[in-house]
């Protein structure tokens, strides 16, 4: 029987077994256990992600439900409290409409019928009077807050409510109603807060604390220990106001360190009164966290069981592979022959040894080639860092004498081909006023590489306009530390420059009319050539009436029309300034008092003519006070000159409005 041919796994002579496929497999090889773990993770990841999302969604839903419950309680209580308050106000309005005010006894009788005995009180008064027309027997002296409330009720047909205040040491609130549409009298009810707002204990749970506050955070009613806390300011009132809504919630820290969640509801028809409900955060969270915790524990238990099952399956799969690996390592030493026989040659290890030897030879051969490109690579890297640090719309390079070697992106900016900007051609596009600044920087730059270029200049673009650009650059030096070239960029900063100019303009001009503002009068007032001049102080007559009757939008449009008429009336040498509100100033380059008087009369005639604002005819007038600039000291004291013109303006108004008056020494010795 012929001997069998020995089989070998060694490669045939000359065959390249170290190709790219083998290198990629060896470099990226991982153990089978790693892939099994990744497979289990890939299978569990979608389930885990879905579980996390479900838990988060359920938790948020439970929390939102609990929070909405608190908000509903607060809203319902607020609506009930507001209904009680408005019912009390309706009773007061009905009593005021009857007009049965024959004597103070009628006021006392109404208080008794409505169940509001002392210390509640009723007063009948007219705004502007110190004493009431009539008062109930228990009524103390009037307070300013009650008079102010009467003024508010007289301006409106709806009842007016006050904030909480203290009268004779007792907390009280007041409501005021107008007696009749044509009557100047107002009926004011002053009573303890418990008479108009209250919180029924049945409306709250043991853990929820309810309170009603006024618009400044002081407690009007409370579900527990009300007598102790009436009139005190609720904690964290600033947090409630920071929410910025009439209904919402927030969390706060109690004085003892515990956390509380609050919900609130603002009563719409009151001056900011608020219903607040507070509950310990621990009790609030317990309602929605308990079911969520159960869901999380069940999910974790299921995940742990699945992990144990996957580990058992993985171990069963890896056991035969580990046995094969151990047997392979036993024959991998390739030692000399021993008494047990020839050591087996394992082909995989021999292929690996030959592959490593050839790979080292190739690495050594490539090192020489890499050294040849090292210098060029270093220079290229330095250029790349410089351009990346600068960043711009146009990239450029100059030689050591400042002549352009290359400009990339010039055509998009200037409209001319990049080649036309080479050498010194780019300088023709620089604004003449900026060329000198650029030249001053270029002198030290071309001689010292430690300097960097950073200058803002205007360049003419392809549409003929001037656009602000920022030129930045740095020097590239050779081995002898001499400048070989310059690299830099041009950045478009036109929008920033225009924004800066706009800010400077708004600082000196009124945004509504476009006229200069009073900041121009904070420095010495000068007239061209140092000639005599005059300061005219203008105040519009009946402007407030227009503003109150037709609205602020019409008032603003009227001010713009007045400013336009003043521009048409004045010369280029005169200056008109809006001082604020309906007041203007004119600095006139006049040669005499007659010229100032003539201008004042023209201003009165021009501004007194009718205006048509949004289809409505509007008529106003103007009064003018004049102070002459006759002494050099006048121009150095603008505030003093303004005071003189203001006194003259006051004199003109005293004479009947629609007039002008000059400042005299007699006016200076008396105060208006």
C-alpha cells in the first residue's frame, strides 16, 4: 500500500500570502465571545430603549395628571372666590343704584342686612374731598388708599377693589362703586378680608394648603390658621410672579428645608388677587412615582432574567471553541523534536511570522520616502494652520515686498478676475482715506515678522459700492528667520460696521421722530462762526387731550407730523431737538431778538394749522419761550440756558398759550 502524501498547509513557494485581505482580517479580529455579547446587546437594545421611553412617558403622564388635578382645584376655588366677591360687589352696586342715602342709618341698616357688622363700614364721598358726604357709624377716618380707589371707580363703570391694607391695626380690603352714571359720588365699602373671600375646609385635602392673596402677595384667606397669617406676605412670591402667567405652578423651598409644589390661579377681575395651593413635594411625587417604581422594578427583573439566560446560552456555544483553542496552543511552540515526537507545525502561526517580516521590510522602505516629503509637509501644514486660524471670504499671499502672489476669491468680491489683483493691482480698489492707514501698518510689517497685519478698510465691490473688510495676515519665515511671504485673509465686516454706525446714530437721535435728542444739548451750545443766537423752548398745547381721546398711536403720528413741519421751517444752520414728550427746542443762528421773535411766530403759525391724522382732523397749538445767546457764558452752560427758556415758556403759557415770550432778568429773580 503506497504511503500517503503528507498534507501541508504551508503556501507554495513564491505565493504572496500577506495580501490586503489577510492584513485586514488580522487587524480587525475579535474574539467570538465579543461578537456574542454584541449580538445580545443588539437584541436587547431596542427593547431597553422602548422600555425607557415607556417609563418616561408613563411617569410624565402620571405627573401631569397630578399637577392638572392641583391646577383644577386652584382654578375651581379661584372661580368660586371670584364669584363670591363679584356677588358682594353686585349687592353694593344695587344699593348704590337705589340712592337711598337719606342718613347714615341707611348705611348701617344695609350693613346689618348683608351680615357685615362692625368693623365693616360704608362711606359716600366725592373724589378730591377730604371728608366724606356720609359715613356709617363705625367708619374711621379715610385713608389715601380709599380715596385712590374712589378715583378709580369714578373712571370706570365696573367695581374697583383695593389691595389689603391695615386700618386701626386691623387687616381690611375695600371695594368702590359709582353711585350713578352721571353722579360724581362713590360708595366705598371697607371690610375685613373674611367678609368678601374665604376658603371652605371641604374644598381642600389634608395635605393641600390653600390661600388667597392680594396683588402684592399678602394673605387674604387661608384654609388653616387663617387668623394667624392674614396680612402676612406669602413666601416665594417672586417665584410666582416669575412664571409670567395667570395660571401655573412652581416649586419652592420651605423654611424647614422641605420642598413644596405650588399651583396658582389669578382672579381676572381683581387687582392681581391670586389663589394659591401648596402641597409637600414628597406627597405630590408619591402619587405618581409609586406606579412608576413598580413598572421599573418589573422591567429590571425581566431584564436580569433575560441576561442570565443569554449568559448560559453563550457559555454553551463557546465551550467547544475553547477546547479547540487549547489544543491549538499546545502545538504552537514549534520546539525541536522531543521523545514524544516531532512538534506539529501550525500553518496559521507560520503565515503570521512571514507576514510580520515582510511588513517590517515595507515599513523601512517607506520611511525614506516619508523623510523626503517631511519639509514640504511641514510648510504646507503651517500654511493650512494660518489660513484655518484666520478664516475669511478671500485668501491672499504676498511676497516679502508686499506684492500679491495669489488672491483666491477676489472676483466674487470685486468683480474683476483674480489675476488683475496680482502684484499691486489690488491697491486700486482700496478707499483713498484707508490707503494711508494701510501704508502706516505696512512699513513695520515688511521688516519685522513678529508683527501681524490687522486693519479694517473699505474696498470697492463689483457694483461700485464701498464695503468694509478686515485684512488679517501673518508672515512665513525661512530657516534664517527671514520673511519669505505673507499669508492672510479678507473678512467681510460690513454688517458689523453698519450696525455700529446705527447704534451711534440712535444714541444721538429720537427713535420716533428722527430728530436729535437732548443729549446734543448736554455739551456747550455753539452757533456757526460764534455769532449771536437764540434758544427756543417749544411746548405743544392740547397735545395731552389728543393723546387721551384718540390714543397713543395717533399722538405718536402727530409728533412725527410736528417734527416734519419744524424741519421744513428751519434753515440748515438751525438745530431742532426733541426734549421728550411734547417738548422741542430750537437753537437758532439769529443775529437779533427780532429774528428770534419772527421765527417763534412762524413756528406758532405753522404748528397751529390743522393736521389730518389717519383721516381725522386734529388741532393743537404751541407756546414758545425764548432765551438769547448774547454772552459767551451762555454757550458754556446749556442747563442754565434751558432753565431761562423754560421760564420764558412758562410766562408765555401764563399769557394765554399760543404765544411766545422772551426771558428777562425779572423772570430770573422769581420762580414760576
